[in-house]
């Protein structure tokens, strides 16, 4: 079972309380679980997605080890993350806006 990490930004307290009940909050708004199964991860994501659809505020990023993919990492996003993540040639990279 792979490690799962969730990072939230500007979400209602409900999100943080829920995540703290099933994961360890290692820093403000950063949650980890070293052995979360895929089915539990999918259920957690379903709850977060439903709440985000209702509130529509902030952003949530979930990442986990996905050894069967080319980048060996799964990433799910809700909202607008601070960084613009794009898949490029089988890897996730951060796209920076061009300088003025």
C-alpha cells in the first residue's frame, strides 16, 4: 500500500477536520498516510470532491505512489492550485508563466 499525501489551501474547516481524522497532519494543511489502500484513497477523494463541488472554495492536491504508470506517481486536483501542474512526456512538471 503506497504513501498518500494531501495538501489543502483555503478550504473550509470541514475538509481539515475530515482529513485529520484519517491522516496525520504533519504541517498546516499537509496530511500524510503511509499505507493507505487504493480503495480508502478513492473514498477519501470522493468525500473531498463532493464537498468541493458544494463549497467551490480553495484547492486540494492528492498525490500517491502509482508504480504502474510512466511517471510512477498519481496526482488528483480540485480547484486552482498555486502551481500549474502539467503532464509532459510522461512526467508531471510545474509550468511557470513566461517572464514579462
